[in-house]
C-alpha cells in the first residue's frame, strides 16, 4: 500500500511537471510531504527486516562456532563514511555480542566506497588492530596513556606534536567530520597516520 502510494504520487508529480514544462521546489516539497508518511511506513518494515535478518544470522553463527569462541568474537562492520555513525548493522550486531567485550571487539570501518574485496579489508584491518593492541602492551608497558593511543584511533605522535606546538585538541571540529575527526582519525578511512 505505501509503495503504491509513493509510486502513484511520483507519477502524478512527473505528469504535472511534464504538462507544465517545468517544476519548482515548492511543488517538489509538496510532493515529498505527501509521500513522507508512506516512506516512514517503508522504513518501519525495512528496519524490522534488518533486525530479524541480522539477528537470525548471528544466532546461527553463534550455534555453529560455540559459546566460547562467540564470547571472544571480533566483528568488523564496513560502511560508507556517510553512514558510518549510528550504522544500522553495528547497532543490531552490538546486541548479539558478548557485552563485556563489545566496545573493543566491534570494529566499525568507514570507507570511501565499498571495497572490491571486503573480506580482505576487514581481516587486514582486524589484524592491524589486534597487532597494535599486543604491541602497545609490550612496548609501552610503562606509559598506559601512550599504550592506549597505539591501541585506539589516535595518532601515536599527536600528544607530542600538540605539546611541541603549544596546542591542544580543538574543542569543536567541522560538523561534517563527525566522530572520526574528534577521534583524530581520518574522516574517510578511519585510520591514523604515522610519519
């Protein structure tokens, strides 16, 4: 019913625009307002389908690998940068994971575009993250702040550079850069660079 309403209103809008030989934002906004309730209905059904589908798949995998392996599970979620914050897959998957480890074992990887080999990208990044965690504890065992920087998204030299230039972490960054910018990570890849 909602899809039918969206399509019929779209055809009506297109027909009216063709007949007039033009259209303006006022008429388009009127069309958008007319179909918005139907779009919301579709969003409700789409969200339900996502939750049901992802949670069902995660339950199957949990049964397949067993509780011990599941409790140590790392999950990488690849997303286009523009939808990386509050990503739908991360929200759903988070509920299915070991809650004591979800903050360290659920890895969101924003990308510029969908990679041609997402499995390689996910495994490569996961290997780097786990390797950095081990290296941090081995190399910086006397300085937990530096160790935490190596484990996380901060550039390892960021604090030292800020000290030398007499700066501090900017309180406000460009809104378009969101969480990635506030964390010191590249807004496109989520990675930090070492020079």
